[in-house]
C-alpha cells in the first residue's frame, strides 16, 4: 500500500463546476498537508498549505484535512479552463521532513 | 513568493556522458534543497536531500555514485548525472526551503530540467 493514495483521473468538468480532489494516507505522523498545481512540463507550484486538521480557504480554493479519517481534500469553486493541470497532494510528518507526494490528479476544465 | 531557478531547462546528451543540472535559490538562502525525479504521468519521487556544506542524503534505491549532488553554497545545489543512459531520461526537479522562513515547511520548486539521453 502506498503511503499516499490519489486517483490519477483524468477528471473532466465543465467550466464553472465545483471540483473536489482527494487524497488518503496511511501514516498518522503526517501533520503538514499541501496541494500543488503542476502544468505540463513545469515545476509544481504551491496552492494551499494546512497544518493539522481543519479547513483553509483562499479565493476559489478550499483545503480540508480530516486527520481522524486520514483524508484530505481540495475544492475548487467556479472552475476555469486555466485550472486545467495536474494537482498533487503532498504531506510531511514535520517541518524539514521529506514530502511524500500523491500520484497527482489530472483535471480538465472544458469551456 | 520565493524563486528557485533551474538550469538547463532541457538537455539532450549521448549515452555515457555526464550532465550537470544547477538549482539556485534567487532571493533566499537555503540550507536544504531536495532533488526529485518525475517520469511521465507519475508523481515526484524524492531522490536525495542536499545539505549545504555536508554530504547529501540519498533515498533508498538511488545510486549516490551515479547522481552526484553538491551543495557548495546557501544558494546553489548541483545534480550531476554521471555516465547517463537512456533509462535516466526524466524530468528532474529541485526544491528549496527558505532557511530563515516562518517555519511553515513551504517548499519552492524550480521549473524542472528535462533530460533526454540518446
């Protein structure tokens, strides 16, 4: 079993839809949770960062962490074609510890 | 946000040659940099952790004699793929953490370097 599981998709939605991206994990020591967006042939860019459980909102993006279920989510509201990319979840047991990435979910937003 | 620059963005080389990839933190100091490899449609796999002034820490299964890492300054780490073979063709990405940051654990990634070995 992988430490972090993420459905690779692709996930195809119409413009304006609410997108839900999810990851599950098995290591209860993870405390830092991140979502990265990666466009083709580019390096990942950090979208959202959360520590421990709870919700965090930034514009159209909301990140949720449920440590009891070992489940994290990223919601994108009013999705745009420019949101089409691969979304990677990543997590770490502590500051400075290595990041473990999910496989990434390919998202396609159709106009 | 902070900027991490990688060079070259892409390189094509012949089998058996060595290739050096540079990773620079442009506006912050980084005592620790990380090197990842990403194969098509797969996630990033950590290869090694590069520590300024000391030896790199390699992940299990990564040959340290093949992937030489040097972190000679607080703003520069290099990855040298020695005696490259076609199976080494991949997208190599570095990341760096601001040494004087707020401790959030945020990593800044370079744009990646695509290596093709013929």
